[in-house]
């Protein structure tokens, strides 16, 4: 099934399983064009994972394509919603989704997310809190921030009292990306 949608890495390196990626993007194309009964959401695109295999597709190329695909799905969702309910209703719905982020953003630095489990590696609290502060700046003071910047953010590794658990942080920023995409 591999049709070389993306560049591949050498057989000495690992990349995403070509068949899994091809199948996912084929399904995404069919869902976008309305040719399948199995819908696909931006959230499902965000959560897509593929096995790593030797000689697979270049992970950076596939990840970038997933970002573009998610943007396309959000753009279409926005256009359909605005067409049915109007721009003002879209912005109101988006504002409501943004409000769901405020609970964590209002917490003090170091206490915004659950700590990493004892002995487990997590994200550096200072790095995560800094991105949260940028979101506050975006929402409260209209400081520039894009979904691409949030997607590209990396957090240092930490343990113990200096670490947030990765799962809740990832889920929170995935929702933030959805909100930002809805405005862009």
C-alpha cells in the first residue's frame, strides 16, 4: 500500500510505519471529501500515532502534514458552523472553549498541573508555566501567539517536585491549539 506520500529515512533509522500512515491519510482524505461513513475529527488527527519501524516515513514530514491536516479540518468546521450560525456564534462558542482553559491558567506557577508520579520523569514546571503565561498574554492582552508556536513548544525533562505529569499537560495544550486554530 505504500505510495511514498512522504520521504523515508534510511534502513538504519526509524520512521513511521508507511502502511499505517498511508492508511490514515487515505481515510482522512475520504473523510474530508465526505466519501466515508467514518468521520474524522481534528482531535483524532491530533492523537494519531504510528508505529516506528526501520526505513519508515520521515517523522518530521508526517507530523507537519498532520498539523496541516488538522488545520484544514478545523477550517472546514469553522466555515460550516459560520455558514449555519454566523460568525458571532462561532466566536461565542470559541470563547466558551477558551474559558475551559482558564481554570488552569489562573493557578499559581508550579501548581497548574498534577505532579509527575514519584520516580517518573515529567515536564519541567518552569517551561510549562512559561507557555501558560504566554497563553494568558494572548487571551488577556492580545499578545501574539499561534497554534504553530504551541505545537512546536518543547519542555525540558524533570523529576520530583520540579515536574508536571506529561498527560494532563499534553491534553491541555491540545485544547489550546484547537482554540487558537479556531481564531486563525
